[in-house]
C-alpha cells in the first residue's frame, strides 16, 4: 500500500521489494509508436535456418500512402539482390521490440505482364540468444557396422533436393482475385506449393532405403504388418504383444546361458546387444531380433555338447 497514491505494486527483488507507483509499471512497457528502424546490412549467408523460429511477414510499398515509396523500395531491393545482402532492423510494437532480418524479393511478371511476385521485403523475426535451445546430447555409443553407416549417409544424401523459392499462396490468391475482379474474369485456383515434395529423391531414395534395410536387418528380414484395426504400440489388453522387460547385458558366457535358460530372457536385450554377441562369436548378426535370439540359443546349446 502506498499511502501517498493509494494503491501501489510491490515486486520482490532479492531481500527487498521494488515499489511501482500507479501508471509507472505501464511506462516500462511503453516502447513508443510502432515502427521499423534500420540498423544495417549483412551478407545473406549469415542468416541460418535455425534463426527462423516463428512466422515471417511480407511488406511492400504503397505510393498512395507515401509518394515515391514504391520506387525507393524497388531500388533498395535491387541493390540488396545485387550484393546478396539482407537488412537487419528492429521492429518495435506496442508490447516488445524484436530484431528482424529483411530479405529482398524481386518482382516477377508472367508472359502477359501480370505480376506473379511483387517487389518487397520478407520480414523474419530473429530469436534472442536464450530462444535457441541447446539440448544435451546422449554420449552413449551405438553399435554400428561401417556398412550401416555408409548406407545411412547415402540415404540422407538421396533425400536432399535443391531448394526452390515457392510463391506465397496467400499473396498469390490475393493478387489473383484482385486481377480477376479488375478484369471481370473468374478467380483462378491457387496451388499451395509450399508443402513437402512427395517425389523428393525419386528412385534414388527408394534404392537407398532398400540398401539401408538390407545392411541393418539382413536379407531374411520381413517387415511386420500391424493387424487391422489395431494401433502400433497397443497394450496386450488391446490385442498387442506385451513388451519384454529390459535386462542387464551379461558379462560372460555363463551369464548368457543363465539368461537364455529363462523364458523370453534374451528378449529383454536390444537388437544391437544381440548383434554384438553374434559378431563376437562368429554368428550372423543381421536379421530380425527373433532370428538373433534363436541363433544365440542354438550356439549356447552347442557349447554344452
């Protein structure tokens, strides 16, 4: 309670309190009128994919609001495109200031002279330092073979395609409707081309997937087909098989024999652990987990004569 002004606000700061008088707290949140202030220019390669953490905006000029602004924006975009540069600015709104990157867009016209893409700037909000997460990565090693690594790399490379700038479907629909109303024509349909490409990689990716499956699972692997009407991961009460509890990795042959003597004892080990035992004892390591368990059980029985 502030006796001079009636009601106040107290916020704990350490072992004391910060006192704000009525209206004083609102002044701290007032950053002035909404505006966009240019800070400078940077090479466009400085903008990384992980900087784009939220939705972007598109801005263009309007001579009816400010005469000559369209010409000025066109000259600015042409210079930025020529130098492969982006602008860095601060966008101040009523509640917080944010840094933004301004990427130029060149005007593109169709054969009939209509505008496909207008001159303008893509406004991409930039994250603050604490907005970019650095999650801890597991340091636990994974047992892999060189062939598995090579086929995995080939699979990733086969899925990489050249990036093509796509038209903003919202902007394209707006300008298409605007032109149609002006010319008295039907509004054209706009195809959203910003989604994922279902044909990415083509036959090369399909071949890479098959080579990867062959290296990891072996020639005898048969991909399981889920039963109709059931969901993957369903519990045994819903018709799915119960999961085997995880067990510790045996340290010697005696431990492996003891684990194999228990019903479904080896099922609690991972495929990588079973594959490691197979590789160390001259057995085939690839294939489904069921086949790995059978090979190990037969091998352990053969040791007893």
